[in-house]
C-alpha cells in the first residue's frame, strides 16, 4: 500500500488485495474501481474448466487463459483444480466420440505446413528445457510463445487437413503448458490447460493424443492425492482408445492406474495393474507409436514400479526397481532426480541412513539447476523418512553440505 500511495501503479491481483484489506478495516465492501484502479482482466473462477462444444470458443478460451496467465491478473490460477471438472471433461470426450472436428477456415493469416513444423520444433525445444530445468524455469517462456504464435495460428485460415494438424500441434503444446504449470505447482491453471488440450485433440481427430491428455490428468490427480479421480481418468484413457492404442500406450495407461491405486492404498489393485502393464509392454515389438510416448522405455517402466512400491511401503522392492531404472536412465534430469529420491527413500525406509543420505546428496547435486515443485515434494517425503536419523553422523554431514542448497531449504 505504501508503494501505491507513493505513486506506483499496482499490477495483477494487488488492487484486489488492497480493496479486500480496506473492506475489512472499514467494515464495508470496497471495490478496486472505487480506489481508482483500472479494471483488470480478472476471469471468473471457473473459467477454462469447461469442455467446449465449439473449437472456436476453445481457441478464444485458450487465448484468454494464455494472456491472463502471463499477466498474473486472474485469481483462479491460485486455486486448486476445480471440483470434478477433469472427470466431466473426460466424460464429454468419451460420449462425443470423434465429432466436431476441425473445419476449414477462410479468414486470417494463411497457415501452412511450414508454420506447423516451426511451431512443433519450438514446442520440442521447450519440452527439452522443461526436462532439464523444470517447469518453474520454462513455463512462462512457453506461455509467451503460445500467447503470440499459438493464438495467431488458431486465428488463421487453413484447409481442413491442415486444420487438423494445427489443432493437434497446439494441443500438444497446450499439454506441455499444463505439465509445466503442474511441475511448477500451479495446479489450477494446469487443470485448465489439460481440459482445453483435450478438446483440441478431439478437434484434431487425434484419439491417442486425447488419451495421452487424460493419462497426464491422472498423473496430476495422483500427485494431489485425489486417487479415485486419478483411477477414473486413467481408465477413461484406456476405454476411449480401445482398439487404437499401441501396446506402449496401454502399458502407460495401466501404470497411471497402478500409481493411483497405490496412492489410495489398494496394494492388490495396484500390483494387478502393474502386472498387466508389464504384459502390454512386452508386446511392443517394432510398433510405431506417437512421438510423445517414445520416452516410455524399460527404465521408465522400472521407475513406475518403484513409485508404486514406495507408496505401498515396500521400500526394499522400490529401491531395487529404482536402481534398475537409474542404470538405464539419463534422458531427463528431472526424471533422474525423482527416481534417485525414490531410491533414497527406499534406503531410508529400510533403515540404511548412510546410503539414504549419500543417494539424496547425489540427487541434489545433479539437480541443482532444477526448479520444480514436484522435486520439492520428493524432498519433503525424504525428510519425513529420515527424522529418526537426525542425530547420526550421516545426517549431520548431509545438513552441513546442503545448508545453502535452495531446493533443500525450500523443501523445509
């Protein structure tokens, strides 16, 4: 308020905060407009949580979400995911099948294949940065790219075939935006991007991509401990792609279901889903699947096993699968960090303090450049497991070595 009174113009949500504070002090409602603040681009709290009938409305919704996200001036981005919006979107996709696809557009900048190829290449570069440095360092640059180039392409003119490819490309980029927001801990806006990406995938006629979006939504729901929703989303992905999904995709849908079940404490259900995932994975052969699922290799399957087993409290088995995963990993600094911390937690869960702290030390050193709320969550789990070792020499050495480590400090 002192900066405002000295002549600085508040941005984003600050006018709302000032008005709310004065409302409490004066015991009456004070609006930002009464204080002379210009109206901001504050969207309704449930904006972006609806699976739209029209692709044009979806494009307009995304343009507003991207713009508002960049400006940081809408409160829904600070909220948790909106109720059952994810399940409602999944149901809408399932019952609508492949109707309401992209149509030719005749107004605006002409969009061709070269535009889509350049757009995909830029999205791929952001995905690589996200894997190496985390969503906290990547997401705003990606949203700026989508707010400019993505919005312009969606407003352009194109043939029906180009329109389908365009909507698929923007759907993948929006899915990446959702992942980066989720990784940065911005779960409300992540959910909105997931839902809009699902609608664009339907518009592109890309059933497998739509299944991939639901798969990612299940991942977020498990992270948020909403395991029933996560199970439903993973099963919806499988049901909606039945007869079309590759063995690799089916295996990943099943491991998402397994993680959700493990999160809910259903050991029998989780292990059954993992067993079926393994059977599906062994059927891969020389299949050609979507590029975006190519990361799911044997090391990633081992990593998924380790996560499920950790959630079920089977620390010895979790550590073995995590070790196997790390032996064949290396494609993503963030994924390696996750699995390393599962390994560290596995050692801690078995009472081996020295190995636990040594493994965590390696993860923190290698992950120094990561900015990820998910990484902090892994560190918090580790902290809870090593409480009994607080007085041992390994704990003291670790505390001294990482006293200034930003991730370790933040996880406290």
